[in-house]
C-alpha cells in the first residue's frame, strides 16, 4: 500500500499549511515535502503518523486510492485501525464515537455478513 501523493497535497492545503510549515514541524526539508506530494518519494511511517495528526485525519485517509473529502465520501468513513485485545475487546476511534454519538454505557448491536464484514449499530442507552 502506498500513500496517495495527491492526498498529501490536498490535506495540507485543506489544513492551511504551506510546504515550509510542514517541513519545519516535521524537521525535514521543504524539498522532502514536495517530493512526497509529487509522488517522487514516500514518507517513513513515523512521518505518515505525524502528517495524519497535523491534518486532523487518519492514516487510512492518507492511504486511500482517492481523496476523501473530510475523510468521508457518500457518508462512508475511514476512522483508522482498532486492535482486538486478548479479551476480544476493541476501542472505537474517538472520531467515530463522536460522529455516531457513542457514549459510555451505550448498547451496540454487532451485525456481520461473511465475506463482507462487521457493522456496529448504536442502540443508545437501552438495557441489554
């Protein structure tokens, strides 16, 4: 999977940064940022994480095949990666919890279709 160079430029502009400002924040040259945005080189994973944070997006959005306006397209979102712990629990990304108004104590219905994936539906604070 490679970073979509065009995404880097679009996210930077959307965030109101110049190449010089990004370079300064990351401790790299402006030329390095330009090469990332032109697709000549790819930033290291540490820089990808920092870029996602600076742009207020997820690494998933930086890696998508197309630019997702405000991390969404047709109501579909890429929130990031969640890992399952040894008890089978996951932590939903903060942005997902906020967007879908998921709060402590809410009941979540877990649906799934083999070969397609899992869906989570917020049932609110109804008793389980």
